[in-house]
C-alpha cells in the first residue's frame, strides 16, 4: 500500500505567450478573464482592454508596464479559476520573481527528488521549464501540465490552440 502524497506546485510563467494574438483571443473564452478585464478596465486609460485583446496593433501600442500589468491580471484570472477547483497548492513559484532561469532551475532540481510531484503552469502554456524538466532532469513522466488543458470546461478548445502554437514555432 502506497501512502504517497502528491506535492502540487503552481508555476506562473513569464506570460510571454500572451503576446500572441491567437492566445489572447482564446483567453476571451474564459469567463474569469472577461470578468477580470471588466473589473480592471479603469486602470488602462484611453484604451479598451477587450479590443486590445483582439487587435495586435493596439496591443503593441501598450507600454511595457501596461503589458506586464495585463499579463499579471490575465494570469491572476487563470489562477482564480484554478483555485475554484478546491485544490490548494503546496508551493507557488512565479517566474517574474526570479532574476534568471538558473534560479528556477535550481528550485526544480531540488524538487525533482520528490517522488510524486505535479507542476501546474499558469501561463498560458509553458516556457523553458518544460524542456528543462524533460531534458536536463530527465524526468520519466512529465509532471508538468497546463492549467487550461487540465480544466475539463476549457480543454475542448485549448488542444487546437496549442497545436497552432507548435505549428507556428
């Protein structure tokens, strides 16, 4: 009889995939994202967040701080949706809280010794962590899953979105 407990780690990527128009349009299918855009519209003067999500040129006109704030808000809305499942993470790691990927790599090198490890990314999607876990740590079974892929109410459209990203990469 196994008494293994799974350690659940929430990993927030740097949100780079949010720069992609197709990703942003797809995120608009998520009720928590729409609610977040409505609730935080006042922070973004002279622009409509819904339209920015749908237009690459307008998104490009946002300054660095506005883009970072929008990414943070979108990730928070994905986190809010995940938390509604009633699963408390054992650890939360945010890519943007670390100077370089080497710090993240060091953390996951130590975590890789845990037998039952599950890493849920709040991205959307992945960053260099996926290949690091697979190639450098040679984890036999990938403990990494994307929050949107894991959600049964969202996975129906996300597989096609992910396929489109891989084809364009």
